[in-house]
C-alpha cells in the first residue's frame, strides 16, 4: 500500500516536473530565440552601419587619390585612360605570369608545382617554348591591344567622359563588373565555338591549342584575329556599352587578365578560382568553351567533362592538399 502510494506520488511529481519542465523549456526557448533575434537585428544593423561607414570612408579615400592623380595629369584624360586601361592591366598580367613562368621552367617552388593539374606534363617546360609564346603575346599586346585601347578611348569619349573627375560608387562598380563578366561569357563562348569550326580552327585557333597542357602566358598566345575577336572584343564590349569610368575599366581588364592567366596556368592552387574547366578544354578540344560554364551547361558542351575526375576537382580548393591527391585518378582501393 505504502509502496503504491509512493509510486503514485512520484508519478504525480514526474508529471508536474514534466509540465513544469515543458513550461521552463518554452520560457528558455522564448528567451533564447527572443534575445537571439534581438542580437541578430542589432548585429545586422551594426554590420550595415559598419559596411556603409567602411565603403563611405574607402570611397572617400579612393576619390581623394583619383582627384590627386587627375590634378597631377592636369586633366589629360587620354594619358590617364591609356595608363589605366593598358599599362596597369598589362603590368598585372606580366607580374603574375613571370612568377608562373619561373615555376613552369624550374619546377620550383614545389609549393606551387605540387598543384599541377596534368601531372605528367610540363615538368618542367622548356625555356625556348615559353619564350616563343612570350614573343607572340608581346606582339599581340603591342600591335593589337594598344591600337584597340586607343580606338576604345575614341569611341568612349564620343559618348561620354570615360575619365571624369568623379569616381563611380562602389556598388555601381560591382554592378558593372557583373555585367562585363556576363557579356564576356556570351561573346567569348560563341566566338570561341566559331573558332572551333574546322574552317577557322586550322587557320586561326590551332595556334592557341598547340598547348594541350597550357601555362599562364598562353592565355594570350593566339592568332591575331583570335586575339582581337575572342580576347579583346568580349572584354571591351562591357565598358563601351556601359560607358564605364576608366577606374572600373582598369579594374575589369586587370581582373579579366589575371582570371584568364589562372584558367591557363595549369596549377589548381588553394583559394584561387578553379582552372580545371579551361584546362580540360585544352586537353580535349571539344568541351568547355566558355569562361563561367553557364553556356556550356545550356548547350551541353560540358557533358563529357561532367563525368570526369577533373569535374570532381572543379571546386575552390580550401585545403593545402592538392586535389590530384585527395581525388586521385584511380581511386585507392579500400582494404
Ligand atoms: Zn585557352
Ligand atoms: Zn579552343
């Protein structure tokens, strides 16, 4: 009897506990969610506030630098445009590629070369072969890029002021970069596919494909016609259509040249955009024609690529282990 009353009272207590516990949990949850929401709102507001302050402050900083430069050049917009859209991007291209060429021809530093995509190739690359590519690239830049940039300045001056004293806002620069990237994807994809038509391939595009395992500088190693229509025009069209400020155009050209160098460099390095896509194009010729891959997906020109190990490795590398090790060609058998 005693035992049963004990057990019933303990059952009552456990019911009370559980209802009390439930209520407590609800209160705790409400407190946690409520305070969480409060902090989230406060955090969001402070983040927006800090970002606005940061962009505002950095915007002022860049505007000050630009005003100084503008005054130093006495408003000579043609010179400013040429320096910004030709010399600065070209300088970025060569600094990056000289470093890559040292790695290509010496196999050092190992920290870079251990990330080689086609491991049995370019180990190391012959200096004469690199030098031949460098000469063609320099000719393309000097005899085609320079006149085209001058022509671009003339066209852009007709329709606006490409080097005005006032810089665009940071957000507008981002919008323009996105539009330029999309326009380049469309124009590069279709012009590139056209260059793969047998008629144009053997006359024009074959030169660029001499490198089945490309290196950075090969990004501009191309027939003059290809350099104009596939390399220059797709990149120029955005700033011309948008009437971009020289600062945006300079940034866009520099980014585009570094990105195309990365996509040809042959090393899948940590924290850099994956070069697997275009490297696969050089390896297989009839896959992966675009830059971003959007149009390849649409036209199914990446169907073979998507069944390969290279596709599995086509990610942003976030560790120090080369993807050829973490995703080997022939999977290591599990014991
Ligand atoms: Zn290429
Ligand atoms: Zn091609």
